[in-house]
C-alpha cells in the first residue's frame, strides 16, 4: 500500500518513538525492573503501534479501494479484514 508521504511522517515518528519505548521496556525487563512500570510502558508501546497501524489503514483506504496501477483494487471485505487485523 502506498500512501501520501506527508501522512506518513507522523506515523514514522510514532513508530520511532515506539521503537525507543520498546528498547526501554526490554532494558527494564533485563535489569529486573518493577512489574508495574514494565507493564505500563509495554501498554504505551502497544497503543502507539496500534495507533500507527490505524493511521496507515485510514490514510490508505481510498488508495486500497481504487489502486489499479499495479495491483487489482482491494475489495471491501479484504480492506475490512486488514483493518480488523489491528483489533
């Protein structure tokens, strides 16, 4: 799926932040961090990834339905399945 480059800037920023948060969670687990802090940070990473995925799908919906250049367009059922994969 190709989406607008401007729309992807915030998604990439969110993914990079999530990458940093995940590295911090890993370090916390490796060093025996407190359970509550580990779970809280892991939940933040999970939410950031979910929001990035939803943004990608939302930004690409029109293109997925209308893309006919190289790939046949996605059906509504295929697009729904893709969206629900994030749930």
